[in-house]
């Protein structure tokens, strides 16, 4: 399969690639994105690239369906491309440049000949590749050079064509200029989405996922505004990344208008692919849970979302510990009396007539060794429609937790 991106220089500038070599940077961005489909991508400057997709046709439902998916993805990236398939890379590139016509019907202009030789072919009445291929090979080689004959043979599969494959960079960092300075952080998400799509192609090519990425909003003559997004587990889904980034940008105020955005992958880890299954299993449920954690952390902050663990400790306020969201304490505790899920910090004083005792007392006396000794009698009590966990000590009655 080949892509031809007409007027790539103007497409690159409209997308946000800056000089010098804006077209080259845009072509490499497309190649990096195409790595999600195949590792065999080669650049064909100034406006094309070729990809070996024979092994991917069955996976994506045939050439037509794959072409539609690629065309839609390129539109999201900000590119308009012509797509063509052929048995050889050279033929596919010519067909893409010629608007998808059959090889024999393509105009000779797709060969990229110099003007003098094009004029000579036109004078001979040769306007298509089919007419050119019907000419005697010896005469074509004598008048136009053996190179042209060899190119035709490569397009027809008679000669092999060695191509240099595009090699993704070792690290991902990409930048786009914004069409105009923006004062609202959320307005940068449009450009950031294009960079996230490139990031996904980079991660697929490396069979990896990212745990943390950083978006920098660049201002003129002042420090960049940094937006850091962390994930509960390595991932490479650009749409998921965009949702997390939107949560952060919606609550961000910019100190000055932003003129460009820069995206960098910070923590990259191996992430092998998964085999599809007919019925969802534990892996799918775990993936949904991790995505929920990611969205909560993006909305509330990393420190606001954490797991809860238990430790073997009688004092209620010290019987829990903070864990990573996916962590587990793994501690088996002795049998205690009734315990509420919600503890008040600090406990609230209660007057004698505010409650009705239902169960208790349970004596908790501990902590003499660390200077935080307590001596309390705990009760289950009722107040209106709520069940309370209260205790009495030397200072009187206090509400420590709520059951419901």
C-alpha cells in the first residue's frame, strides 16, 4: 500500500509543523502513526510513503476496509492522502500519485521524469504507462536510459526493489505549532490529540505502553505550563489518553496564551498484545478498573485516589494504611467487634441525650509503648435514622464512626 500526500508542505504547515523541513517532519509523523499497522514502512520523499500490509489485510477485513480506516485516521491527524494498493511498492506509489488508476492507465507524469524526456514522450504520443510499456525495451533504454526500464520492471515485479524501512525514534517527543495563540487550556486538546495518535503508533511499534506522559503548553517569553498525566498501568490507547488529558485541561488556567504544544512519553514499559476471546474474562474487567482509576486520578488528582489496607492494630484510627490504588494489604486480622466504614477525624463530642445505646461496651486499651495510649469503651448507638459508633473516655462521649 502507498500513500501520496499532495501539497505536503502546505499540509504540514497547516497541521503545525514549523520550518525547517516541515514536510519531512510531517512525513515522519505519518510513518510513525502507520507503525500501528505494520513495521515495514518506508518513506518516499517528497510526498509519499509505502507500507507492506499483506499480512494485515485479513486482520482488518480486506483492502477496502483497511483503506477506509487509514483514511479516517489520517484525517484525525490532519492529513489528506490518496491511497492505493498494488503487488509491488513502486506500482502502489505510482497508483497513489495518479489517483488510484490502473497501472497501465496512469499518466507518464507519475514517473517524475525531467521535462525534456516528458516532452519527448508526448511528441511520440506516449501519454500513459501502458503505452510506454508497449514500446520496444531496447529503444526505451537507448533514448531514456536503462534506469527507466528498471523502474518499470520493479513496478511489474520483474526486478526486486530494496527499500529502507523507517525506524521509529528511541524516545517519543513531538511538537506542533498552534494556528493562533489560545488563552484557554482546553483549546489545545485538538492539537494534543494529533500528537497522542502519533504516540500510540510509536508504542505499538515498540510493543510498549506508557505509564506517564507530559504535555507542555508553550508560551512566548515565559516558562511552559506542564500537564502531567499518570496511569495506573501501562497503556497505549490514544482515545483513553485524550479523555484523561481533557480532565486535566478543563481545570487549568493559563498564565499567558499558548503558541505551541509539546508531548513527551516519560515512563515506557513493555506491553505485549492480548489474544482476543469470545467471552470477556478477568483481564477485560481489570482493564475497565484501571481506566476508571486513571479517570478519577485525572479529575481529582493523583494524591486524592488511593487504596485502603489494614494493619494489625487495635486503635481504630491506626488500623488502616494508605496503598497504591491497585495495592492490597494481605493481612489477616483477628476477629473484632462491629466496625463502621466511615471514621471521623477527629472524633466529635456528643452530649448525653443525643443517642440511644444498642450494644457494648467493647474495651480498647492500647498504645502505651508509643506515647499515643488510649483507654476507651466503645458502643453501637442510634441517633435518629443513623447507627453510630461511639466511645466514652475520661473526657466524655465522642462520635468516632458511622455505620449508616
